[in-house]
C-alpha cells in the first residue's frame, strides 16, 4: 500500500532564505508526483507536476525534484517571501489512485 | 471560468440528519473528484467520475455516503445519516487530464 510522508509537519524560516520541503513515498511505481499549495480555508492549487520519466520541474522560484528509486521528492523554494506561507502537500499518482501526504505547514517570518 | 464551485461553504447539522454537498466542475472537464480532509487522516480521495460515470468509489467510507453526477455540470455527495465523525472539509476537484486537478474552495461540515 502506497504511503506518502512529509517531514517536518511544520517549518518556520526567516524571509529571504532558501528552503527545501521533503516528500517520501513507499512504492516507486508511480505515474507522476505533484506538489500543491493550500492556503488556510482554501482548496489546493497545483504548483508542479513531475512525470515519472522526469527528474525535475521548475516554475519561477520553485523547483521540484523526483528520485523514484529512493522514493523521494523535494520542493525547493528560493528567496522565500511571507506570501509563501501556506501548507504544501505532495501527492503521488498510480493506477487511478492519488495518495496525498499530510503536508508541511510553512511559515515565513518577516 | 469561475473555477470549481462548491456549496454550501459551511454546513452545521445534527447527528442523524441528511447532508447534501454540491459541486459544479469547470466547464469542459471530464473528471470530477470528491475528497475529504481531516487533521488525523489528511486528504483522502472518496470517489471520482469520468464523463459522469463513477470510476472508483473505493474511498467512500461506508454505505451512508453516496455520490451522483447526473450531468457534466453538477455532482452531489450525500451523507445519510450523518455522524459526528463525518465532520471534515469536503473538496471537489475537476480536471481535463486525469491528474491535473483544479480544486474548489471546499465545504466545511460540522456534525454535532
């Protein structure tokens, strides 16, 4: 059974710092992996989607990497800003199933 | 497009009552998903539809839950009878490509 883990559950970082969020999954046979952002009281917004054949995807200050063999993905945020404060969730897709991690709650300190 | 629309945004009901959550997907999207989010269990997929047909309902917790999609622009998730442990935020999402989903704002359900 696929399990997705995100550690730490919460993270506080001073504004301007670069940071890395981690996601691990137990079954490497995935179609793709997505990173989402969730603001309080809101739905999820897709940030990046990495296909199983890809190693990374970039969008602006965000870079997501995927290492299927080790069951890991990272989301790198460069030059963090207070507006980056949110919960970040990763999700893996396989066999018509999407499994979410419980997320990392990120707080950027002004 | 207005995005995925869910109603109501908040619902408070008493145990034993019937609850109906509504979703209008983005026009042109073929897939519709219902999720439940709690602090303990995180975000769980309950059921999803493709072209109005339920494809996978293995995430539906029990027979008290049912979902329908009578047409391409409307879906409902019904809980009957509701129980306190059903309290959660319920999200609807839609997509044109299966796993590139757009989420609605959610319905926060509280069952007392």
